[in-house]
């Protein structure tokens, strides 16, 4: 085999997980208990690709099956949002694993304008998931606690290929 090439067979293709969900035209605001407190983004998402992934509830990609114990994944999210109420807020988005906001290093921060303008953020991160683990996107308004409405979102997880069987 030539150097730099990975031999791919049907068994390998079936074992590389990929999941993507999206939200389009959402008008459900995410409301916070206090300034700087994270909350799971509200709204309805649709699982568009689910190879070894499911989405049992909105805004959740769950790793559903695997031929190995743990899978390393490249994940990302692209989000457009608006702020209800006062502008000029620092809005922070974070990827969350199994409901724990302190595990993943993924953070995207944006400062809103003076009005209800539409802003965009994106984030990429690496994560290890075992069967039954899940990822979600959460948001916090770090300035004034006004609700944030995520209008559109796309979130994906893609397994990284490994040679040599179980990893």
C-alpha cells in the first residue's frame, strides 16, 4: 500500500460514525435563570444524518453504537442568533457532553449590536464518546441575562478513522 493512503472496505465504512442535526427558522427563545448561567438551546432540531448516531431529543447528538469502546470525533456547530431586549451583550456558546458544561473546551463568544440584529458564531472541537454519550450546544448571556433566540443551527460529529482495529 502506498504511504499516506488508508485502505477502506465496507466494514470500515460502516464503523465510522457521522451525525448531523439542524434547526431552521426557530423562534423559541432560550431563557436564563441568571446572567452568565448556561442553558441548553431551545427549539426543534432535525437529525439529517445519523450513521451510528441518533437524536432522541432536540439539540442532542447521541452516539448509539460502535464496534469499539470509545470513538474520537471531530465536531462543529454553526449558529445564527438574535438577542431579545437590550443589545450590547456578550453571548457565549459552549458544546456540552452528557449535560456537563465543564468538560469540553469549545467556546464561541460574540458581542451583539444595539438592536435585535442577527449574529453568527461557529465552533469546532474534539471529543471522545462511548456508546450512550451525547453532545449538545448551550448558550449564556454574560451581560444582562436577556433571552437569546437561536434562529438556525447546524451541529455535526464525525468519527476519526483509525487503522488497526479497536482503539
